[in-house]
């Protein structure tokens, strides 16, 4: 398996040809899932004692398996939070894999970690955090949020009074699902402010006032959102930060989706207050055009993260030695083993420059405004709320929830578009509606028009 022979050389050429075709293609099929039974019938047994051979396996991928996926960079994939990695980032992801770099410690991965840190320095500069703030790349927003909250909890437990207490955090119902998920993993309780709109300092104070004396004792952190996944809403970070300062609470901002918009002059002011955060989550694999998987967590005080996450072991002592002389990313988040997943971002930034990033993000914002105008002009459609960042919630007048589901599957089945429904809270009820999220600057106004025209 580890020898070089003519078959390996030929397979390398086949793979590179495939990659060149994928990267240089101007159009892709949107793809659709197939049932397990269908795929199994198409490809048969692939893992066998003797192997089926690289050429055969690769042909199975190309003929049967590749099109059972939905490429996140298709211009009419506007569901969830799609992605649109740059060609440069995609190509350098190959270099990242081929280089076999263990990115946990400087001793093994100095060159790769240096590049990651150059990209991280730029990201941190967007936040306005004070000197000394820095961060590391993670697998995504869930790992970043978890790393931040564990850091906050361990800092809180430096007070002996809290060492046996189960911590409590406050967020809003508009927060990403990963906030609730990581609270389970970290074994902390969570209080949800019952609003999908902007979380304000006043609403936060009201939530704190409802806590019991013991709950208030256990409250150690607040999670605000810098661009909710559902609607692109940015919490009132300035007023929330002031409450956190007054109440001595860790202030975390989950900007996994919206953080890319920090580069956009047109909306940067909406993030005012983020510079007061103790920690921030940003996902470069969303609006910073990096391939999956690439999240990031940024800390105002890196030493607190190191105190929480640095792993100890006799086999790890060499990495702590003075001879290592460098930055060890594993010390600042939950993972020990890690790939240098920030490398593709670094290469893309180095290739294109930050101005091109600003233009691409501004295009996503512009597309949301274009979609809003088209919806308002359509006789059968209404905006649920004004577009925020690159998210647009809208309704088809007269439709029931099942109509949205049927419409989604019909367009997907045709290989035309993937636009999925969501729910929006109106008073005490939740309304099913449709949702756009624009990331890909290659999406056109015509794409939007064609999608809306299918809502007969």
C-alpha cells in the first residue's frame, strides 16, 4: 500500500484530472441523495479482502456516488448556510492532505502553523479585540463554541467556591443549535431568552433577574450571536457586553456564520461591541470561502484557554520543551490531533488579497437585498422580515407547511435548486416559511428569479 508503482502514478494522474475538471468547471450538477439500497445495488461490495482496485473504485465514485451529494458551492444551493470555497483554497486543500502535517505542535508543524497564524492574525484584526488576543482553527462552530465555554467554565471554577457547582449560561432561542449541543457536552445548564430577534442588554438583565439565588451563583457566561443561522440577526453586542461586564460574566459571541461579514464596510457597524468579547467563534468554511472543515475560536486572553485545554502526558513533554520554540494550537481548544485546516484559507488570502474577500462578502449582502426586492414585487410572495446579512425569510401566500416541503423536494428532484423551509416565531406560534442564505458570489439575480418563479 505504501509503495510507488505505475498503478499509483496512473491513479495520481486520474485524480488530478478529476480535480482539475471539478475546479475549472463553470457548471455543476446540484446532485441529490439516493437511498442506501439504491447505492448499494449500484456499487456492490467495495471493501473486500483483496480490494477492488483503485481504478474500479474511482469509477464507482464518478459514476454512482459523486452525484448523490449536493455540492455546497452550487449557485442555486441556498439552503442552510452553504459555502463557496475559492479555487485557490480547494487546490491548497490537496497540498494540506498530501503534506501529512500534524498540526498540534510547532515542533512537528511549524511551517503549516505559521501559515495558519498569518490567516488568524487577519481574522483577529477584523474583530477589534485588544492586543494579545488570538485564536486557533477548529473543526467547526460546535468545537469552537465548546472550546470557548469550557475555557469560560474553567476560569469561573478558579474560584474554589464554584469548583463543585454545575455552571449556567444564558443565550437566546435564536442561537445556533450547537450552543445547546455543546452545553450538554460541557454539562452546563442553559437559560434561553424567548426571542429570535436581537438579544439586548435589557432582555439579558430581565433574564438574570428571573434566576434563583443559586442559579445566579452558577451563572458564568452569556452567548450572544453575531448573525443567527436562521435569519442573519446580529444581537445588540454593545449592550450585552455592558451587562456582562457589570455582572462579571464571560461574554462569548458565536459569529460562526456572520463573522465573515466583519470584513464588509457596509455592515461592520452592526457588530459594534464584538471587540468586548472574551471569546468569538467564526467559521471560515462559511463566509470566508475556505473548504470544510475549518472553524475558529478567538480569545481575548489566550492564557485562560491554555489553562483549560493544555494536555499533559509523559509522551507530550517534549513538545513543551524550550527546544520547540513555537505556538502549539492544541493548547487552546478541545482537540489534540488536528490537521492544519487553516492552510487553504492562508493560501487563498495570500493569492487574492483581503480586498477580494471584502468584495465577495459584499456581493452576498447585495444578493439578499436583491432577493428582498424581487419578493416584494412578486404578487404571491411576502417578506417575513427584512433581509439581515445574507439571509432572507419569505412566505408564499396561502401555503401550508407541507407545501413548502413538497416544493423543496420537487426542485431538488429536478436537479434545479435546493432551498429549504424553516420556522419563524410569530408571537406564541411558529410559522413555516422559505429561506435563502447567500454565500456564493456566483449566484445571479436570474437564479433568484427562476427559483421564485417556481412558487406558482
